[in-house]
């Protein structure tokens, strides 16, 4: 078993045994090597998204947890939110440059639930139309890097 | 200084033992003996072997390991000795005074002249004290022996010496009972450059001033501060010519290595045996050895995950230049005050990555301190140009570069020069090989010029393969706009954040 599988196995165990409020792993849609997950989440009571149900898709590379997972909303119901594009992409720093291997599926889900909960007005991101038309399929903020200075 | 090294055939002295090791015993006079002993032999057996060779009584020999006196009944295997471990010895004359070194020191080339210094007879009450401590079974005096008369002139000095020695022994008695097994010290782990791995460290010490290993400490070290260069531990140097009371601790790999191995093992203060069986914060496995970050929760990472964590952060240039600890990494949870405090921990990433780590660290230091890196092909030396001239000449490779555009030095405007580079395709040499290389480089240069923009902060060529227009340079931390190629501002955000 690779270290990525081992780690995800443990996360899965913890999340099925003791799931956080409003978050549950959809075990029917797990891929066999655990590299793709679907997590059902529910808007917290007393918020704009109360009792709305959404699906989050997780994709992990073999370098997880050193590489961040690719996380986006799936299916017909995408939350209308200033940081969530209508194609499911989420603008959340812990999914890109602030990712740390100490984070987990659970901490990502809780961050997203809390991002929904703190929303004051349901509206799309200002640049939604353009972004959805031009963005890459991978919502992980694309890396940029340096060429060797000496070239 | 002449050194005697003789192997001693112990034969009859040895009890049954499976494994034998060679142990070097060195007196502070630099006289050494090598004895082959079985690991199930006792320290007394070792003393007997040395005594036979040195023509002195075994009870006059005191052996010191890591600043502690070794008791006669201790088994060799419990001392954590390896083959060719050196034990330091000082001589204890029959009057209870550690005066032998003076004698040995002056006669180290002629063992037959070994003599004990004359000394006073000791009070029986003080003898009992020493004896009851049980650490001095090799030290206790035989009252039946003739005690030579001491010279009157030595009274005060000898008395003081005896007093201080008794105090040392009393405090050692309590220390040794708490710490009977010297292997306990292996909680100090080292990275051994010869084994290229983490190994238990053998803690050794010597006198800070004269370097003699015959040095007794008042207490054993408990933590890394205790064995640092400004240790609070004090002790007594048994070299009578030396009055220093400060020990210098150092670590060696527990494996046997031939030859001079000074400096090949470096202590890893954040790595410890996982005695509390804490899960790794990354893989949640419980591993035998872990790295503990110096944050207040003490987050724990296994060494495999630390290797991956370090390698990933290195290739993404996520290390930071810390004001005290240099180029380093924090705890992945993001705790404050959690940076690895000692750069040798990054040896765990392997030799090649460690070299890269050192290079990156040096580059970061140069850039953060207002310097630049030479853009000469294959150079990259750190430069701190003294003048404001646009022409910068590298001291290493003599490459001349332009301060403004960080390209080869040129006359005139940087933009015009760049344009001329793009157009100038005709100037190839006749030599085919060289022409091929030149055209390849030209292609490569053109590609870089087409696909990258330069960070307005540090001029680093930067490629953007997607995402928004707001870039943060991982080299100089400048936030800049891909469209304007200027520092990021509100207008960029309002106008073309996403293109």
C-alpha cells in the first residue's frame, strides 16, 4: 500500500467512524485505490444554505498529502457563493498555496462548510462568466515557476 | 608524544564470552593500551588486563566514559562500547589521591618507573563514605597496604585535592545510580555522514581546555542544552596540569568507523526515539524515530514523511530565511516558533538534496540582503555590487551583466537590446557543433523570452501556466500583475484580476 493510500485509509476510517456535523463520505462512489472521493455536505442550520445538499469531489495524486487534493463541487447543485464559480471551482487558499500536509479531507470539508456558513449574500463571483469560459479543468491554482537564471 | 599501543592477550583473564572487542584505554599522559575483552567481561577484567601491561595495580586505575566513572562490576556490554572505543583513564594512587597522572606524565616512556605519589593515610570515616557509595569499588583503598609517608610540604594541596575528589565522588554516586546504563545516552541521535543515516549517538566528552578525556562531570546531561557549547554542567579535569572545570561534549556514530571520524556525526536535536508512541502528523503511523517540531504542541513527524515534506518544500522553494535559524522550514500546521533550528536536519533529505538546500539557502541569503545572482551561464554566484554602475562584473566567472535587465551587458536601452537578440539569427559560427549548440541556446532563449515575464522585484524569469493574474514571487515575495508586469494594485484587481 502506498503512503497516500495508507493515509487516506486512515482518514476514511476516522470520517466514517466519527463524521463531523453535516459532512459524510459517500462510500458508494469511492474509487478502489481511494484516489477519488465524493463527500456529501449539508448547509448548516441557521445559514443561507440551511438543509441544502451539495457534493464535493476530491482527487488525490500519489504525492498526497504533500500535494494538495483537487477539490470542487459536483453535480447539479452548485452553491451560489462569491467564492464558488458556477462550474464548481472553489476559491479557497488552503486548496492551493496555503495547503499543508497537516490538513486533511475533514479539515477541508469543515473549511468549506464554514465558508458557506459565513456567507451574507448568495451571489456568484464577479468574474464568473469569464472564468468559467476560460479556466483550466483543474481548479488547483496553476503553478508557475522559474527557469534557471543562468540559461 | 610517544604512544604505546599494545595488544594484550587476555586469555586466562577472560570469562566465557561470545564476542570480543578491542577497547583502547588512554591515560591523560597520552599513554594508551589496547585490550581485547569479551562483551560479558566486567570493567574490572579490563582494568586487570591494562594493569598487567602497565605494571600497576588494577585498583589504581580509574576508567571514565562520557564523564562518568565506570564501576568494576559493570559489564562491558552495558557500557555501549564499540570496537576501538577509547576509555579514558586516570591513575589513583593507593593513598586515594588522583596523583598518578603526574607520575605517568613524566615517565610515559618507561613503564617500569611507574610509581605512586606519596600521600597521607585517609580517615577511616571518609573511606567508608567512599566505599558505601559503591561507585568506587575500583577506587577503595586497601588498608593492609603500606602507605608511603607524604612530604610535609604537600599537606595543604593534597588535602584540598582529596576533599574535592570526595565531593566529586559523592555527587557521582547519586548520578550513577540514576543512570546506571550508559546506553541511556543514546537518546541523542546523530546523522552519520559515513552511514548516511540516523544512528544512535555515542556521547563523549573531554576537557574544554586541554582536551583530555579523563574528565569527570558533576552530573550527567539530560538534554541538548546540557551538551551544547555553553553547557551548565561542570566537573573536574583529571589532568593535574589543567584546572579547567568545563566539559566539551561531542557525539559519535554508534557504528564502528575506521580512522579519523571527527565531525562525521552531527547531533539532531529535533529527532528522538518515539518513546511515547505518538502518531506521525502526516501518515499517522507510529514509527520508532520521529522528528518533533519545536512548536508548543510539539507536532511529530516520522522521518520518511519529513524527507518527503522537506523535498517537496525544497522543489517548490517554500523554505524561508529565518533570522536566527537560517534557511529552514516550520511545522506544517503553521504553528509559530516552530522552525527547525539546526540545518543539519536537512541532511535527512539525502546528499544531493542537501547540496541543493545549501545552494538555495545561499541564494536566498544573497537576495534577501540586497545582492544579486550572477546570470552568467552555469554561474549563479552571489554578487553584492559595490557601485551603482549598470555594468556588473562577476568575480567568479568574469561575466558582465546589466544591472537593469540582468542579461548580458549591452550598450543602450534594455528593451532595444532584447529586440536585437530576437532578430539576430544570422551570426552563427562555421563550426557545426558549435553552431548547433548556439542555435539550440538561441531557441531556448527565444522560448524563455516568449513564455516568461520577469518579476518586477527580482527580475526572475517567471512562467504562468494558468490561474489568475495576481502572482506572488516565491523568490522575493513581490506581489505583481502578469498583465502590467508591475507590483499588484487595486486597479489590476478591479480591471483584469482574472484576465
